[in-house]
């Protein structure tokens, strides 16, 4: 069951009522929602989903890494995923630092 727009909004802002009052203007293009383009939320959601699936299938992945024909491509993809997760971690660290600068 999915949340109504109002319920989603209440959940999103429940811990930040004062910030909500300040931030009730339209989102910037880079993080806004459009049906045709990708945005940071879609990107992060995809990476987290893939990471969770990889964790659930860790033993099978380890077995496949021993299979020489598949090994290199699979390992390369895992390295890319790890690098992208590091990048979003850095991005969130930067966001946190930006908020601390406001305080």
C-alpha cells in the first residue's frame, strides 16, 4: 500500500516542522522529480537496492567470483558499485557539512 501525498509529506517533515516552513519552495532542477529524467533520489535508491541485493546474495557472488569467465566482469561491476556507494557517502558528508555551516 502506498502513502497518500499528504501522509508522505507528514512522514517526511515530522522531525523538521520549522525547516518545512522555510523550505516550502520548489526543489531545484538537480533534485526535482520529472518523469523522463533521472535525479539524485533515483540514483541513490538504485544503488541502495542493488547493494542490499548483493548483500543478500553475498555467498553466491563469492562462488561466482571463482568462475574464471564471469570473474573479471563481476568483480569490475562490484568495484564500480563500491565506488559509486563511496561517492554518495562523500556527497552525504558534504551535505552534512553544509548544514553545519548554516548553524
